[in-house]
C-alpha cells in the first residue's frame, strides 16, 4: 500500500517549494520500469489520472532516493 501522506508531502514540496527539475520518478508501466522527470511524469499521468500514485516505485532528488515504495 502506498503511503499517500508521505508521497503527497514529497511531491508538494518538490512542485511548490523546491526546483521540480531536480526530481526524477520511477514507475511501473506494465512489465517495464520507466524513469522520467517529475514534470514529465505529471504530464504523462495527467496529474495521476492515467498513472496512479500506487505505481510509483521511487522518487529521486538529484541522485538521492528520497522516497521508496514499501514492499
């Protein structure tokens, strides 16, 4: 289960209080893992309408993983 509170907190901070260009999102796309910038993810997912938050595997800020989905 995705901890939406923590995930929402990270994404909100990235978008509104930090530089969104520093963030990268990895998510499941069928049997493939894709990695895109936060800005690209928001466009692709149509603000989580087509790609739900539950498919996010991890979020990086620069090269540091700041969120990883609990298994």
